């Protein structure tokens, strides 16, 4: 099925292209998709990689602050946390308990 988040209300493609540099971006995206299809990359794989890259970018822009990143992404912080775990982007190391004296 479609990864959660992609099935929800997305802006129409024309809106995305109007925010970017239109025809050039559309051509780049079409070229990339054609290459992926030709190489046998399945839809779920492509969507996961897109989500991974998109979330990584927004997290970097927000210096790892998940609350700010979630707001920018238009999703709840808990949804972002779940996606980070699903996509194995949760880089937080397990904290070791402080040694007892």
C-alpha cells in the first residue's frame, strides 16, 4: 500500500511546481522516476526513499528539533517520531543509566 502520509491530503502537483521552478523540476522528477522504473525499483521503495530524504532535510534545517520539524512538515510530532522509527532515521542512542555509586 501507499506509505502513511502520502495518502493524505497532498497539494495538487501544479501547486508543488508553482512553488518550485516549474517545468525544470517537473522534467527532473520525470527523468528520475523513469530511471527508477527502468531499474526495477518498486513503488514502496521509491516512496520510502523519498520520505527518508525529505524528513532528513527538514530535520537538518531544524537542527534535529523534532517539534519544529513536525510543524514545518505539517504533521504531529508523534507522527514524525513514528515515521523516523519506521524509516530507521531515529539516530538517538539508547541512554545508559547513570552508574550507581
